[in-house]
């Protein structure tokens, strides 16, 4: 059993995987809340500029006291452990099943809490101890399908009919997701989760929370050696 380490946000080193809208929103909230160090990993580029480097530069401008470190690479099997080592918590904003499970296994190996942002949900975990993203994915309805353009509740739309988000709604929704993820990550630093909590965020602003049961046979938990729990 690994010894738990309690860390204040301003002292913590946090790795964020994924620098698109939701990862950027979570990073901005963490910076505003007083984070001292954020590493951002993303291998993709926009208009020829690496996303991790762009986000790190923006964070440094917004929060001069924040040290923002870019890792201009995708988190993959070959580098996940090396990139995550030395951090106190992981935030998965990749939106990828494969990358999410990889970060969960890495978190379990290093004894770190992992907060996942996946579509309109935030999942706070301590892989190997609580349920993980693999356990949540066993439940068919755990994660809504689609991408950032998820449906928004609207009384003028027929029941069951989706309505794409407008730009302002997308920004508000991403900000809410980022705030929830940042809050859950800060709480996990102070006290690692004793159970996995899944929060679904929707518009008009609403957050629905539920716990996720650990499934020892899930793709992640089944691969975690007993000694690291």
C-alpha cells in the first residue's frame, strides 16, 4: 500500500494531458485558484503551433506566479510513466478512451489521483484504490456520446431532440466543466478520493453526481498489481 501524500494546490505539480477547450478551461481555473505548477502535454498543433506550448504561454500571461511547463507530445504507452513521474496528480482532458485508461494505469502505478474530463462528465478517481475510468466505462451510460457539441436542454425543442450549442453556450459549458474538474482535483490533492465520483454537467447549469463502483475485472483495475493499491 502506498503512503498517501497530502499537498496544497500552490505546492502541487499537476500534469494536464490535453490542451483543447476543456483542458484549457480546467487549467485556467487551477491557475486562478492558486496552482503553482502546471505541466501541459499535447502533441497536436493548431495553425502550425503546438497546443501545449500555446496554452502554457497563455497561462503564464494570465498568472505570472504560475509556472506552466509545456510537453509538446501526446501521452502514449512509451512515455506516460516518464512524463507523469514527479507530479502530484493527473488531469486527463484528452477525450480518448485509450489515453484515459493509460493515464489511469499510470496513476495507479505512481499512487496518484486522476481526474478525467470526458465529454460532459468529470470523473475523480484514485486508480487501484477506487473505481477508475475503466470501471465507469463498463456502465453503458457512464459517458454521454459525442464531443464538445453535446445537446443542451431547451423547452422549445421536442423531447429527445438535440440542439447544438451556440458559441456562448459552448464557452459557458466548457467553463463549468473546467471549474468542476479543477475543484475535484484540488480536493483530491488535499485528500485522495475514497470513492470515485462521476459528475455530469449540463446546460442550463446543472451538475448531477453519482459514485461509481469498482470493478476488479475492468480493463484498468484488472491490470493493477495488488501491491500498489
